[in-house]
C-alpha cells in the first residue's frame, strides 16, 4: 500500500517563518501554494514549504496544535516565574507611569523569607531541575540594592542543595545603576537588565525626572556608557535591553537619538534596543492626562516603532530578538506570563498580584504566608488559564490567522473591556515583511 500525503495552505502564522524568493521563482512557488497536490508541482519546492510550515497535511488540526503547546506551557510544573516588588516607592516622577498606585512601602524581611520558603518547598523532593525566573521590579528596586543582593546570595546557596536553575532580571530606571552596583549585581547572578531612556536629553528629562524635578538623563546615560566600556572586552555574561518610549511628536529628534544609541552601544552584542509608544493606562493618579494629546494611536505607534526597529536592523546588520510586538512577530506561548499558573507577583507587603500594572491593595489576589504557602482569594479564574477557555470573549480569535502571535492579546484589557484588543493586522505584517526584505537586500 502506498500512502499519499495531501497538503493544503497553512491557515495560521504557526511557525513565524519568513522567506525571500527570487523574482523568477515566484510563479513556481505560487503554483505550489495554490495547488500543492498537483502532479505538475516541483516536489522539492513542496518539501521546502512543508518543512517551513507554509504547507500542512490536510489532516492537520492547526488550532488543536496551538491549544496543545499553549496549555502545556501554562502548566509546566518545573517552571516558576516570580516578580518581586522590593520597593513600591520610586525616585522618579514619570507622568505616564502605568503602576496603578504607588503604595510607597518597602519589603521587609518576613516577606523575603516567605518567598525563600516557597522556592525551597518547590525544590524539595524532586531530582528534576526547577527553573526559576526571578524578576525585580518596582517602584524602583535599586532603592533597596543591599536587600536584593542579600536575597540573591541566599538563593544561590539553594543551588548547592537542589537542581535549581535561576534566571534573574532587573527592570530599573538606571539612575542608581552605576558600574560598581552593576558588577555587584552581576556577581550574585543578575544577568538580565532593562533601562528606559526616552530620547534626547531634553525630551527624557521632561518625561523621566526625579521626584524633586532634577534631570536624570546624564546620570543614566553615563552609567550605561561606563558599563559598556568596562565590560565590552570581558567574557562576563549578561543581557541588556535599552527601551525607548516615545510620543508622536519629535520623531526627527527620536531618529537622531536612535542613531546615537547605535553609535554608542551598537557594536556591543550584549545590548539590544526596543521601542514602544507610551500607552494609556488608567490609574488612580491619571498623571498621563497631561500628555494625552501626544499619545500615539495604535497604528501610529506601530509605524514609528517598526521604522526604528528596521533602522537598528539596517545599522547593526541583524534583526533583534523577535518578540510579540516587533516587526516580524513570532508565535507565542501566551501574550505574557500573567496566564501561567506558576507565575505571580509579590508586593512589598506579601500581597499577590497577577499583573504588574495593577498593584493597588484592592486588586490583590491573595497573599504569601510565612511558611511559603500561597493563599489565592480571588481572580484565579479570571487571570489564569487557557485562552481556549474564554469562548465568549475570544470566539472570533480562534479563526484568525494571526491568533498564534497574540493569543488574545493583553489579559488586562480583556478583563477590563470583555473583548480582545487586536494589536496587529495582516496589512501591517505584510508591510513589515516588505520593509524587512528591503533592509535585508541592502
């Protein structure tokens, strides 16, 4: 018996593959895509398109495949993602800060101990590796640098007893991230960093001043330059993301600033750049109203963001890490870690939250006990779990060819509005592909 495999066009962007085809071969590839089972099709081209995911077996249930890897990721038992808010105050006064409310409290030792107990309990009784991703966020975490270092040292001792793999990341405004502090953090295993610089000195200092109004640009930029200069030739491992938030004004100045970033950090492979429009998030302060007329629409923001990403790609000769919101998005396990069962945020007082933008006490989902037990009192069914359980909210998404790259989008938006927010359109992705090819062929 001979088994005949029949193929059809893939219905979704399941692989994230992008291919550039010579002009004289376009017709032949189109023929294969339009009728892959024709005896006239080039079998080698059929194999290529199957391998890259453009063609799938007629018996393939692509939605079931997406559901399987999405739900497997949500329930991966040996993966833990914890974000700690060691200091919920901040030394900055950014008008667009999306933290719902600044509670201005500092994490005390019992809360650190409780988190430690939780992690140790997860390690006991298993010979399998436990993968812990530990994020430090705020407020501004470096206001309590010594406590961060002390806790990281304690966790490193656990690695001597258990098969624990730790990935530690720090999101900081960078004002206190001197080279000396950076090296101290690096020595205890902090390998991921993110600092935001909002354009040229003049623009940044208006958007990201200290609480007393003091400018911050020079201190932050000089910190990063010193880190770059003193580690560039070393073999120390770390990853550093410079994030640039932008408004819809001053795009010429923004382009000049991106050129400066590339000149100063572009040949340092540990440094990556990414760009985001300043978003509107309702908070109990609503300071963002002061710049409301300068916020980009979704379409405007994507256009500027993509142009900057391609500028970096052209100058550096490579496209950055492909994420959900970048010009050529990859399929994602989920929009963010909020939906993962083993992912949570610990506030400075031990309160538990599911989204890092919502840290008001009334939004707490529960708390962590002294012995490390998590008490979830509300919200689990709203914030956690498979997008395939949201049949009322996401019914239309299941038939969308872009579903694998967004999986319903931001959970917070769905919780607040009862509907998904489409970040991408097929038209935008097609244009991004054209721009990508243009840059690649230069």
